[in-house]
C-alpha cells in the first residue's frame, strides 16, 4: 500500500479536526506523524507498536540505545504505565504537569511494548500543549522524540521537520512556531528510580523550583542542595585530643590519600538509556531536546 504524506494547518479549526483524524489513522497503521508540543515539534509513533517505534528511530537515524520518551494525555495515565511510583514523583507530576518535566520510572512489567534498551524503565511526560493533548486523548500514549535527524537542529515548525524527515512521516500537523515565545528548551529529566532522585538532564524547569517539591533532589552532577546538605550535616563535637593520631603516623593519612579513599563510587543504579546517554542539543522532544521534550 502506498502512503502519501499529508500536511495540515492546525491553526484552522476545520483542518485541525481533519488533521487529528488523519494522524490517528496513520498511527493506527504503525506510521509516524509530526505533532506540535510545548517545547519543539515531535515525531510520534504508537508506543505499543514495536514496528512503529522502529520506524521512528530509523526516520531519525537513531539506534535502540536511545529510546524515545512517552507522552501521555494526563497524569491519571501514570499508574497504567509505571510501577512502584514514589510519592515524590507524584508530587512532581501534580506540580509541574502539564509541563516541561520528564519522569523516569519503573515500567509496568505487564506491558507488551519495546521502546529500545530501557532497562525496564520508561520516561513519561504530559505536554503543556492543547493540540498535543487532544491527539493523545484520541490515540493513547505515544513514543515521541524531537522531529529532526539525529545531530541536526530540532524543528520549531512542521515545515522545518518536513525539510529533515520528508516522506518518512505520513502526517504533519502545523501549528506555528514552538515554543510560541522564548528560547526552546528541553524538558528537565529526573530519574525517579534512584534514591535520592537525580536530574539527568537540565532543561526548562529550574532546579530551585524542583527542590521546592523534592528538597533531596540531586543535580545533574549528583550533588545535593548545599543548604539542605548543610542542615543535615551532624554538628562537630569537641575533639578528644587523647585519641587524635600524631602527625606522620600510619593513622594520619595525607590529604591526597584521604580524598582518594573518600571519592564516591558509581552508584550502579539502573538508569534509563535515555538518561545514561543524555541526547545532544536538539535530540529529545518530549521534551525533549536539550533545546526543546
């Protein structure tokens, strides 16, 4: 069956209605579409179709080691896709969804999907874009990455996405520049499978805002909030001179040795492949490029 690429102006109410139905039909046939989000334009595929996700990755020129995030229409969808959701993740979702926040969580083990090398995790987000959410209500969860070839700038219009992806995509929904104002920034990505949780990619949401909800949140370098760390540090008691080792003895290591012995090791905690390999600028649209998902 031959497929013809169609483009719709979603700024026109009639074309929007026709375009949403065309997009729904294309996704049901395991084809890819381009849609607006609150960050940049995204290339989307049925999250539950391995064939469709493989088509998305091929269109971008990306391998399975960088699985796409999943956009959902509302926070209520969270429990159907993720398991063992920590309380702080729900608080973050309640505060910042819809919005530019992607949460990495343990995927429901019963789900039959293949997004790539996810190590049993899934990256979820509710976009702050009405057209995107209207489409998601029609289709259910969608695997979405920035609508560009890997290594190229993220597309801020459907036309720019077409210039890169062409006929590998069946339906393009044009809704004008995204974001409408300001510089495009990707969603902030937090790995909620770690204790404490950690930012694995800085983005549109400032760390200070996130720490208002989760004070123990580590930054992208694995560092805590200095103020919180200072408050939690035990007070130093009076030194017992009788137990202090004399300088130069084996019990008094030099500063270099002490620093080496106390250097933190890699936690070894399982990270989503998206988190381990933070995408380059323009790579992840659910939020998502470092500029953008």
